[in-house]
C-alpha cells in the first residue's frame, strides 16, 4: 500500500511541476517529489524478500 501511495504522489507532483511557474511553489513540489521518491525507495527496500531464517 505504501508503494502505491508513493507512486501516486510522485505522478501527481510531476504533473503539477509541468505547469507550475511560481518558484516558491516549484521548490515545494520538488521537495515533496524528493520525499515521495525516498518513501518509495524505503517501501521497495522493505518489500524485498529475506533469504534464510528470521532468527
């Protein structure tokens, strides 16, 4: 679920950046996009199957 939300946020922020011209708003969107990318990376890293025992 976290991966889905992160992907949706990334798509949304990219879409907004296509038309936003205000530098302050663009900076905020770029920061949000960076955070969403980091969240997706974290979610995907946590979703990788572990090998071996959980002991």
